[in-house]
C-alpha cells in the first residue's frame, strides 16, 4: 500500500469536542487535509516544538524522550498513521538503532510531537485519507493559525491558547523582554506567547 507524506498545517480549537484541539495535517502533494482531535497537553507540546523563540526551562515529556533517544543513539526514522477505527487514529514510530529497525505503537498525538522534535517525516495511507480526509478551506473551517511563511516556519502558539486582550501596551520594550524571560522561566507559555506577539508588533 502506497504511503502519502503529510505536513503539519496548524492547530485549532476543536469544533466538536470541548477542551480538545484539532491538529490539521495536509498531504504534501495534494489538497486533502486530515484533522485529528488531540488533547491540550499534546497540542501545547507540538506547538512549543515548532516554536522557535520559546524554550521551556525544563524538558517536557516529549523533550525527555528526544534526549533519551539521542543519548542511546536511537533514531526516529518516520511516523506512520496506519489505521482508523471508530474515529480513532492509530500510529507507530519507526525507530532504528545500530542498523536494527523496530516498530513501536503510539498515540498519534504523541507520535506527531516526537516527529517534530526529530524532524521525522509523517506518513499515512490512501485509504485513511479517503475515509477521514477533507477537501475544504481549512482556514475558514477550523479558524486555523497556519505556519508562517518565514524561514523559521513557526506555528503561532496562540492557536492553542485562549485569546486575551493585550495588557502590555503600556510597557516598554525592555520591560517586555524582561517579562518574556520571566514567563518562560515560570513555564507560563500562554503569557510568554502574548508578550512575544506584543514585541513583534513593536
């Protein structure tokens, strides 16, 4: 069965499940998208891995997995979303160590969070896209924040964070940078994203 390479299109609030998020993947050579419902923690972990400016002071669970794998020379070759049963996607990690390949079962949300950290490709199969893929204007349907077209290819962290009115308009740039550093140290990524956006506007 031929595989289809996917890329991360963005993350949005889920329109069907309260408190959940929609991770939207799109095929590299086509117009179909694959929306996958994931939890808040996994959504934040994926967004932070894609984010270039914000780094957590302590490793998240998926960061720990990356460090552990690097230390023991384990490579993640690819992620495959290989099955869809009753609306649940099943995925696996294709790992390699010293020429020996292993297949590890994993939740799709974890698989994507790990794939981003290893810069590993993500694949699925035609039958899954036929069943769950959608041809639509994703930006309108999912109120999606896409990855930027800049060289850094950042995804807006605000795509998974509640929208709040800016409260930093009276702060100087120096104060904003100090607040940003403090927010990251305190692992308050929501606040850090808001401050970073305010700095960008300046």
